[in-house]
C-alpha cells in the first residue's frame, strides 16, 4: 500500500458549540449521518462526540482536496464501536473523488477532551511491488 495523502483537523469545542450546540435536527442532518447522531449521554459528551466526527470528516476531506461540488458532509461517516480501531465509510461524491486520486481506504485516529477534538486521516491506496 502507498500513502497518498494525510489530513489533520482540530475542532475547538466552544466554537463548535456555537454552530451545533443547539442540536438542531435540520443542521445536524446536513452534516452527520443517522449513526453518527445516535448518542446517549450528557449534552457535553454529545457535543464532544459530534465534534470528533466533524474533525474526521474534515481530515478525510483534506486528503481528497477539500469540500467540493458533489461531496456531501454525510458522504463521510466515522464508524466506531468503542473497541476496535475507528474507520471511515466513504460514499457518493467523496468516494468518487477518492477513487480519482487512487485512494482505496483510510487509517484514522480521533480524540477529544473538554476543550477540543482532533482527528488524523491517512489516505492509502495501490499496492507496493
């Protein structure tokens, strides 16, 4: 496998709260998938959960050249069961952009605390000979 690109994002939770802290379903629907929105816990924990998912979306987008026409935020979904390593599922326009660049998968890492959430995405593809 070859490394094609790397993306990194840091989300300030205070700023994120201004945009998403009201948990408006219409706003959340444009950015997060149903699975990403499903979270049981306090509002603070839910905010950190969503911010981490937003950070991974931004990190993945950076590996394909940023948010472009035809790519929806919901084309990138962070999947995490809390036990296994997190992974991303990419569909639609994001998948098309990745395929054009030769990206076949991502290795991702995400973290959050009380003040911020961060994510890194390593885009890989092809085979080594």
